């Protein structure tokens, strides 16, 4: 199978969000943000755990008030995944959540007041070994920058970002990452391209306010795909008006498609046509739902007929080629004598995929250095 990955990642400084490395040679991390009220500790903890279960490396939590900061303390005690505290304007909240165990502060230093306040936040971040994320958004640029450029442009976003970067540089703080998000794909992409040439810190990718599940996933895949294929990006969030769990799934699907990072099963399936010998669509949907718990990287091809089925099966860990009443079964590219009954295809495939995943996982474990 053609597996060469031509992507050469931009060299960046490695920082740590909790125990998760971001930048340098670390895997590109996938993150999301809770949409529950932070003061509802039980609901927020449940959502964080749901995100962690589908692979979230980092989770961001909004902390708009002191009450939310107190809730953040309780939330942090009940979860394992690193938490980014999202703060705007009130430096006192940043100081509070840093003491409560925040793994990263999402706060723009230029927006929190005078140098005394900025110094307090930077010193607190240093003392607690916490990085800062600078987050610039095309929809909330500073007034003087908008007066200068009249509308969000790549140059405007980068100027805003560098304004905050320069503040952290002044205080000798280099443990930060930066995002320059916009809802317009080309605006976001060009902004990241320009910024990547000016700093060595990790870049947090995202197309902000991308839209609902379908449109947002498409826009994010196009924008982030362009940047990632150029080697730009160290961590990402897919911003969807949907269940945050879907953001993690789409993020991993993008990385998987670019052969950057694999998690779980890569289903290769035909769109189905009149040649199909079994219900391909319902079969794939059922298997995706049943097998969400499998994190082992695997290629599984499910093709409804013999036109493309054998070719895809030959380069998959496990493959199925549609046949009359019974379908052909392939394992590691080899056609097996056994055939699978089309009337019981989902149950049989689930068992075989789980068995293969266990075998692959055991092989991976034996290859890991002690």
C-alpha cells in the first residue's frame, strides 16, 4: 500500500500542557472545549470524561467568573485529561485557576490591563510551570487594528498576535502557543502561514465558528488540511455547533486522512450502488457505532461487490468483498477460505475486527522498548 507521507513538519518549540507535549516532535494533539455551564460541576465532568473516552488529548473549559473558578477546582480534581482554563480580561481569575491546577491559561496578555497585572499572570504561570495560549480571532480584533486595516485580514490577525507575543517576550516568557482563527478558510490559512514564519512557538489550529456538524467539518477539513499538509500546526480544535465529542472524532479523521496520526479503525467503504450484494451503508454505520471503543490503528475495507473489493482488501488489515449470499473475507491481504453470510454480516465482522485489533495491539506492545 502506498504509505509514504511527504509532510515535513515545521520545527517548533516543545511545551507541555500537563503531561501532554505540544510542538517539537510530539504528535499533533486533538482538543475540544466543554459547552456545559462550568458551575455545573457534574455535567462538566461528565462531558470531559466523554471527550477523554473518544481520545481528547486536551480539554478547554471556560472560566468567566470567580464562581466558575471555584467550580474549576472541583472539576480538575475529578478528571485526568489536561485542562486549559479559558479566561478573558480578568487577570484575577487566571491567578486563581493557576493555583487550582490549570494545565494551561488561554488568556491574551494585552487584554488584561496594565503591566503590573500582566507581570502577575506571567509570574504565576512561571511559578506553576503553566504555558499560556494566545488566541486571536478574526471576529474580535482590537479597535486600533480594525481602524488600520478596516476589516479582518491576515496581516491584521498576525499583527494582533505579535502584539501579545511581544508582551510575553518582554517578560522573558516563552512557554506559549498561538492561534489566529477566523471563520473564513482562506483568511485563517494565510494568517497561520504568515505567523509560522515569525515565531518558533507551537501553533494551535482551528477554523473558528465553522458552523454545524456537516458544514463545519468540511470547512475545518479543508482549512486544516491545507495547513497540516504544509507542515504547519502542532495542536488543533474542530469548532462545530454540535456535540463536542464530534469535534474530537473529526479531528482524528483529518489527521488519519493525512497519515499524520492514527487512532481507531479507518473504514474504507464504497458509497454503494446497484452492484452491492449487501447493505453497505447500514453495515458500516453499525460497525462504526459498535467499534468506537477500539483505538488500535487498523484499515478495514467493506466493499459491496467484486469490482473494487479485492483491490481494497489486499491492502487492508481486514477486508470484505460482496458476493451472492456470502461475501469474501480477507485477512492481512490474503483471501480466506471462509466466507461470511450476508444475513449476519455485522455480528460476524464485529467479532473478527475485535479479534484482529487485539492481535495488532499485542504486536504493538511487544515492539515497544522496555
